[in-house]
């Protein structure tokens, strides 16, 4: 569920200063949820330089990591799988309905390479589409690649 204030919060948090990396966030089985939570977590990872390892499902709002955290802070293991679908907002009865506005917000956050992949696989609809395996090549670095580990995830002695 996306709210305009969530988008404003994201913008404000991304404007925060950058400090050195201090921890690693490992995503193993994340089904998604309210966008605001992900905007906060991923904006904090971005601003602190925290590394993010995708090591399983990263579905729905979790996929915002691809646009909110710089690519040099993210890698994926062979178990990584991203699941994309259209954004939704609560209707008058409190149930979630697909929302063009919420989908536009998601679309604006995703990098161009992710948007191209989504278009090639039918676009953002109410049905989940999954990006995994070779589809991740060129979008998310492989955590197991030694050059990636040495260049991006090395720790100072």
C-alpha cells in the first residue's frame, strides 16, 4: 500500500547524509508489505552504506531495494528471487485494490534495467512476476563473484 506521505518520507530520507558502512542486511524470505516500512529501511541502508544481500525471496514492496539502495551496496545469491506486481491501495472497505498511482510510484523508483525487464515480462499487473537466476545478470551483482566481494564488500583490517 503506497501513500503520498510515504513517498515524501522516502524523498526526505534519501536526502540525508552518507556515512560509512557498518552492517549487512540479509533478505531471506520477505513477502513485502506496507511501502513505508521499506522506504525507511532501505533509505537508512542507503544513507549508512549498509550492504544488502538478497538470499531468497524479496517480493512486492521489498523489490524497492533495487531503486532505493545503490547497486554497489547490493548483491544476490543463487537463491535470490524478486517478485513484482502492480501497486495497491486500500479502498473504502479497507480491502486492497490495484492502484495506478501506487503503481506509478513503484515504477518511478525502479531503475531502467528493472523497468525494461518488467515490460519484457508483461508489465506490472495484479499477477506476480518473478526475476531470478540469469535474469538477475546485469541488474544485481552476484555475491559469490570474488571480484564483487573484494571490491564492494571487503572490510578494512
